[in-house]
C-alpha cells in the first residue's frame, strides 16, 4: 500500500460515500444503527427472520462494510485516509462483534466479515494511539447516541 494517499484513494472513498447515500442503504443504516442488538444466532434469527426487511438490511449493511474494508485489507485503498472518513464501520463492528464468532460457525465460513474485523481493529488501534481511553470514550458516546435515537430523541 502506498504510504501517501492518492487521488484514486479519494475517488474510491467518494464512490463509497455515494453508495451509502442510496435510499435502500439509508434505510438499512438507520435500522441497524437504531435497532440491531443481536449477540447470538438465535437472537439474530428472531430479530431478522429470513425474507424480512431486517434480514435484508443486515445483509446489505454488513456486506457493504466488509466489501469496503476488503479494499483496505487488499491494499487497494489507503487505510489512514479510509479511517479518516468516518467511524461508521467501527460502530457496525462494535454492534455485532459478539455475534460474529457464532455466525461464522453457523454459516460454516470462518472468514465471514474478516476484512471488517481487521479494519475495525486497525481503527481502534489508530484511535487509541493518542489516548489509550479514546476508543472506550467514543464507544460509550456512540452507545448513548444510539439509545437516544432508538427512543426517538
């Protein structure tokens, strides 16, 4: 990976941003950020029955962020520039990281969302470089924000 971000990196990030603005993706993001809370496969199945909007939203959102993360892990996209452009990927990971090991076993795919996990871990390390408590503080604030959004505040 280049040590300096390129115009191609910036253009890819802008394209990823455009995809996030698509109407169905906006609905998926809003649902996930305010309503997703499963930590087990059973909770997921109850929250997101096959064929339901929540099931489609979940699959759309997590595969989007895993795809975006795969650009970083494969060296196609500059990691620091990508991480500068927002923390939604990290929040998605934080909301589902307890589900992923069981989901990998359930799906029979030990690499499911591995790019998302790798980039989220890099985001945490980057966040904590300047302040070892930065990630914990950020996560606590995101949890509060998510709770108030879910209540309609």
